[in-house]
């Protein structure tokens, strides 16, 4: 990971179990170092959530603390987990979501979402409450949705990340 031109931190499952697995493999410090190095870094789903300070899904378990904020449960007034397609509201000027269509439909699977500084938000989403669907701070980008399951729109977002890494994008 130290020589990678970009780093992707994926994740599916429970916040506490994912943090425990990351720490057991000694990848937590590498992830923090990679994010601090300035190289492009992309967190996906739980990979996004682990970037924050902690999560209500696993009280007492610390996140990586790369981004300020906490992950909280979506309201019980909506079906949880949110599984399926939803639209995002991109923030103008975000490089992460640049070139996505309006509306952009993306695929979500989650019951928790971050609460953070609005200045970090690259795109918003609604499901029981308004939450950051994507965040962006310098070289650290992250999505609550799964771009790899989101068809052409997700591929466009991943293309933005690959371009940020300085690698040529190959057309399929």
C-alpha cells in the first residue's frame, strides 16, 4: 500500500467487525498513513464509515479518525436497511461527483450514515433524514453508496478517482 498511486478502502458488514478486522491485519495504520500521504484515497460504504471517529453501530469502537464526525443510525421511521437505488444531490464544485447526471441514481445498502461538517459533503441523500452520501477533503474521498454496483453512473465516479490517481482511464 505504501507504493500505491491510490488506495481504496472497501467494506461491507458491521462497523465493529470491520474495524477489528482492519486492526487485526494491521491495515489501520497503513490506511491512516495513506490518507495523510496526499495520495488519492477512496472509502466505500463501511470503508467510508471507518474514516470517521466512531459509529453508533459499535459504541466504544474507535474509527480511523481521518474525518471528523460520527456515524449514526438512520431513523426507524423508514425501512432499514436502505437497500436499493436512490438519488444524490451533488454539491457544486466537487471533483468526486463531477460529470454525474442529474439526477444521479446510485445503489445503497446501509442503516447508518455519517454526520459531519457540511464543508466535507460532496453529495447529499435523503432516506429518513438528509445525510452525506459522499464526502471529499483534499485527497480523501468516500461514498456511502456502492459505485461498483451503480452501473454507468458509478463507473463515472470511479473514473473520476482513477483520473485523480493519474492513471489513464480505459474505455470499456
